[in-house]
C-alpha cells in the first residue's frame, strides 16, 4: 500500500472519529439539558404539591376547630361560596372572579348580547352611591322611567354605602321577571326622594351611539363589543356615510366590556389583509388568533382612547395603530388586554380568570403598560367626570376636538352647523 493511500485512509478515519465524537457530545449535551429541565419541572411539581398540601392542611385545621368548638350554626352552602371567593381574592387580581350560578347565567346572557339586569350604566357618585349614566331602551330602568343623573341610595332596603359599590351593582342584576326595590334621589325634581320597584326583564342592549358632526364627520361611540356589535357598527357606518360622512371618529373612551372576537370582526372590514391579534400563553407561546381579510375601508378614521379603555377596546386601538390606518388620540389605555376564560364548575358556578395576554403584531403585550396614543391629550378631572356621565359638550371635549382637527378630509367651510368644533 502506498504511503499516499495510507495517509488518505488515516485522514478519513480521523474525520469519522471527529464526527462520531461530535455526535456523542451532542447527545450528551441534549441529555444534560433534558435532564436539567426535567429536574426543574419535577422540583416545581413537588413545590406545588407541598404548597397545596399546606393549604389543604390549614383549611382542614380551621374546619375541624370550627366544627368542634363554634357555638353558632354553619350554613354549608354559604361556607362553600365564601371559600371559593376567598381563594380568588387571594390571587389579588381584580380580573379574577368567582361567579355563583346565577351570576354565571347573567355572564353568559351578557356575552350573547341579551342582558338580564335593570338596564342602565352606572358610576360611583361623589357620595359613594350609584349614579345612573345611561338607560337602555326596553329595559326595567326605562319602563320605570329612571333618568340619567338619578342616584340609587338603597337596594331592597339596604344602603348602597353599607353594601359597597361593586356588590351593590351585582344586586341590580337578577333572574328574568324578578323584582328589585330601589330608593332614588333625583336632584331636578319636586319630589327628590322616592322608591320604585324594578321588574327585571331580558332586553337587547345597544352597543354604540352615533351622530353626524359638522355635516361630514361620522362619530361612533362604541359602548361595548358584545355579540352583534359588528353588524350594528357597519349599519351605523353605512348610515352616516349616506348622510354625508367623509371621515370618522371612533370613540373607545370608557369602553371596558366585550369580547375580543367581536372587536376583531369589526376590524376585519376596516384594516387590510394580515394578522390582527395574537395571544401569548402562560408558557410564552405566541399564537395568531385573528386575521383580517382583503376587504378594507378607505376613509379617514381617528380613534379616541383614555385610561378607562380596556380589554378588547385596547386591542382594537392597538391593531388600528399597527396598520397606521389613522391616529390614536387621548390618554394611555388601562393595560388590561388579556384573554379571560370562564371555567364552569360542577354546581353551575364558574371561575373567570386571565389565561393569556392579547397582543398585536407590532405593539406587543399591553398588559400593565397600556397603549400610548399618537397624540396624548390630557383631560381635566372635571371634564373626565362629565365624560363618564355623558354630559361633556363637544365644544369642551378637547380630545374630540383634536381628533376632528387631525382628520384628513375636505374642509366643509360652508357648514352652518352649530356643532362646528374647529379651533380658531
């Protein structure tokens, strides 16, 4: 055998040894990484088991002492309810909720767009009672002739201030045909205090209000993104265009309710084809959940937001901003853009908890940080108070005026409409 041939054979063998050594090293590295990951996962599981066992032991100790020593009666049903609420309260997250069977039924009804409550929206009044800010047609509140500005001071004989605002609001919900007694304070009336019985009935709530400004600007105030809101939006949109709207303002200020799927359905026809909304799960996995089709609206649109713009409304504005479809004007949003999922329990109750963060392709996760507008316009505390109560005039709404002034539409200088908001 020639020296040259032998040299080639040795060189070839060395290459094979190096390749085999590399494969062995890779296998060893993979094993080590997998082993370490498995150990960490195992430790996390063990830690979780230990923590749960500690919790169960504490509850068991409390239960044993109470049943042996407590001289009072135990309402087993209430005990279970309060244990469930206590667990959720321990998460220290206002977006986590335990719903009893009746509350869960109302939750499902509201998602469907058919609501079972007295049929009004509220804010906390200055004296910590319940102030009515709007009333829905066909509801119990409308049938009882309640008015915007009414203050609810008592519910079924109990003071709202004693009950607490959040719990009192829940008392204004009920099963179909149930009755609720409320005490009302009405400032602009000869009889300032009176009582009324409201008979709860299911009604079709409205999702938005709209009007024409300056004869050429369509204004759409979206109240929520419940089922049916997309159809209502496009009906309103078409009507305003027919009336002469050449540009639009979509108002998402104080919009805090609704489903992301309904927001995506509205966005689908506004934005060009592409990814709309993603989710980021607990383990960091990103998934595209909604996309836009080819249909696209080509008219100037600006969007109004504030620090009470939450959830689906935040993501709506974020996707709009990603596609540079128009300007976002107002204040940084609430930072509450996450997917809430309801988990039914065996007794008809349910847990509603955040399970993923919603994102848009460019803006990223908004939870905690919120969406920053293109133009930040801060509103005074007094004007915010009026905006919540739908009593802020267009002329004094500095955010609305800015949104109108930045719409790229033909100047309608011939308009004699008293609503002309252009600044001098």
